[in-house]
C-alpha cells in the first residue's frame, strides 16, 4: 500500500504543480489584459481629446464662416448704396459732361468749316481784290 500512497502523493504533486502553472499563466494573462486595458483607455482618451479639439476647431470655423457671411452682406449693402449713389448723383453729371464734349466736337467742326469757308472766300476774293490793290499801288 505504501507504493500506492506514494504514487497518489506523486500524482497529487504533479496536479498541484500543474495547478500552479495554470495559476501563473492566468496571472500573466490577467496582467497582459490589464496592460491592454490601460493602453486602450489611454488610446480612447487621446481619441476623445482629438475629437474635442476637432469640435473646437469646427466651432471656430463655423463662427469664422458666419462672420465672413456678415462681412459679405455688409459689402453687398455698400455696393448697393454706391450703385444707387452713382445712378442718382454721378451718372447725370457724367451724361452732362458727355453732352458738353459732343457740343465741343460740333463746335470744332463748325469752326473748321467756317475757316475753310473764309479761306475759300478769301482765295476767291483775292483774284478780285488783287487788281484793285495793283491799281492803288501804282
């Protein structure tokens, strides 16, 4: 019976050794899982930080777009008022200047025509007047 007890004690020892190895393995697995959990937590926290930063940037961008839209609206109002001012105040003056310019061109044409007429008349009269001057000069 002593041999059987020794064999049972031997097998119990091996079972105990196997159990210790399993406990050790499970402990290592637990440690690895804890490390992975910590890394996952850190990764998620970094992702959330980036998401928060993106949210802030998008909010800033939206406010910038709103301000830009308001500036464009103000510029449209300014352009509209300038167009009204030009149409009501400046355009009549420009049209008047154009009319004066046209009158000046017509006056130039009239004066040139009068000059040619006077020159032609003088040339024609010269043939008539020259003999008279010749008689007076003798």
